[in-house]
């Protein structure tokens, strides 16, 4: 399903050049958050493929939820067999032909992500993992691991999305957090624009840690959580101070993922986020 989705995504892109080369019609969901006809096309195809194979399972897709949400901010996910699909994570990147774009397909049981697949069709990078399989996390069929050498912000390559919120309080808090990391001696700062790709890069050791307060929804992180955990990392809720594992809930969330030591230090320096999405 992920590879088929990648074919569709590539069919909308003319390759080189900026957004004028992209044939997908673009709409604004809210603020600066975008959706394209490619998003809805891919979601339809992936959901149908899953439904054909597992007709009794629940399938939750990002674009369907934007139109007809099943639940509100911070409400828990169903506990049965649930598939979580983000057809194009990094839609703004896709619109601009910026290659950090990923299809994200996660499977949950008991409200816990168990299987994850993330595919970037522009770099032809397929990341996959299944809880307890013994195979760990694979990138194009080769085993990968997190960056276990990073122990603090000083030796951390950190990726941090800020997302599409533009409320003054949110912008101020987000930029203040970046200042804290830089002043603490952060080795490097990146912002890719795709939560699924960020988690895949953490799992493969290409970045040390991923932090985001306000990722778009559980479909952004469900698959990537499995990748990171099976590659030896942790995926914590950045809003909690006791190293709590991230739980799947509807609405925007907060995540910090990587090796345990570097995640602890990134969170220590950042401090607890205070912006409340349920009140915005």
C-alpha cells in the first residue's frame, strides 16, 4: 500500500523545479495548513487496500478526520484493531517539491502502535518495523539503529517542526525553546516539515532526536513510533516530566523521540511546554 501510494504521489510531481511544477490542486485546511487532491487520492487508495485485506478493522485517515472528526482534542483512540493513515505527511513540502514527504501507515492494537511503515517516494526510502518481530527496524531491507552516541544537546542533531499554528503565544514559546537549545550548545538544528520523516530519520540514526509540540495528529506519529522503538529508542510525551511514553490520542500532541539519554537532556533544556491546543 505504501509503495502504491508513492507511485501516485510521484505522478503528481514533475520532478525538478518549484511548486509550479506540481500538478496537484491545493486547498487551505486552516491557517497555513494545506491539503491537495493528491492527499485525498492517496488516502482513498490506501484505505481501500487495507479494507480489502482486513475488512473488520477500523481505518482512520488524516483527510477524512479533517472533514468528519471521530473525536476531539486529547480524546483516546479506539482500543481494537486500528489502522492510522497519513497519505502525505509533509503536504507543504510536497506542494513546493521539497523532498521531505512521506506516506505513513501504522497499525494499532490495544491503542498501542504495533506495526509501522513510512515511505518517502522521492528518496525511495522504505522504513518498516513490527513490534516483537525480532527484525528491528529496516530501511530498504537493511537493519538500522538510532544514534546511540548522542547523550546531550551538545552532541545532538535535533530536528524540530513548529507546524502551522501562528498564534502569538505559540510562536513565542516555540522560538524561545529553540533559543534555549542553542544557548545550551546544541550541535545542530533542522526543521524538515514532516513528522513521519523525522521519526524515520531518528530510527535510522540520521538525526539524534526529534521534538515537536503540536504535531498535526496521531496519523503523523503512529507508524514512526514503532520505527523508533524497534530501533532502540524511546518516544515520549514532551508535555510530561517523568519520561512517559507517548499515547495515541486524537488532536495535536507533543513528542520527543531518540535515544533515552539525549531525549532526557533535550527535554530538560526545553522545559515543559505550556501552550494548550484545546483552548486555542
